C-alpha cells in the first residue's frame, strides 16, 4: 500500500482525479508510515543476504540511487512533480535505494562492535536526530534552501548540502535537548 499509491499516482498524474487523490482521502500514510523500512531492516538483519544476493541488492540500490538523481536531473522541467516521487522516502525508488545501502553498510561493518566514543555518541543520539531531522528538513527545503536555489541543475550537490545541514543541525539540537533533565530519555529512545 505504501509504495503502490505513490507509484500508481505517477501514472495518473495527468488526469483530473488521480489514484493519489483517492487513496490519500483514507490517510493510510498514518498507519503505514515507515513500517516497511522497519520490517525490511529487521528482515535484512535477521536473515542477512549472502553471496550473489548481497551483490544484487547492493547493485540494485546503487542503480536506484543513480536513477533517482538522473531522473530528477533530466525530467524536472518536463515533469515538475518528479522530484517528489523520486526523492520522498515513501516511494519505491527510495526504498530500493535504502535496501541497497543498508545491505552495503551491513556488508562493510557486519557485527563488529566499536569502542569509538564518536560512534557511541552518534548511536545514543540517533533516535533524537531521526525525530528532529523531519522538522529541520521541512524548514530547510521549504524556506531556507528550496530546490530552486541550485537552479535544479545540481541535484547531487543539493542533496549533499541539505543532508549535511539537516543531519548536523538535528544532531546539535538533540545533543542540546539531551542536556535537559527529563528530556534526555525522550531523545535517546
């Protein structure tokens, strides 16, 4: 349901009434949200892909990333809504990219335990950073750094700048909030 609505919406976007218009009336996104990511993450952790399957997932993930960037790059003027479909996390291209990157990172890091203080700090702050990044990302892309700032010609640079700002500001906000008694438990999950 999560990815099907967005994908079907692309094929009906030129019509007067789209699949997305119909299904969003039910507000399924409140029920499904990021559940597919949690389920896929659990599955890939519990049953890690090996050999050819691992290579295939990584390759498909990298191909999805290239497809996302190139599609936005070349079709943004002809299909202005394409960025929303390709980049939003509740779409199929983004999910395929996420699966590939999760598999790649798992393959590189595996079950290793780190003693690094920075890694432990990032791990402790990850929940708060995840929660706050949504608000900061919305402010960044809606008001401070809209996509047109880069004249829609440099999607990779735009993505990198927005990622660095959203992640950095979210981490700093979470670190600050974790100093407040009682709030620390909320931002650390």
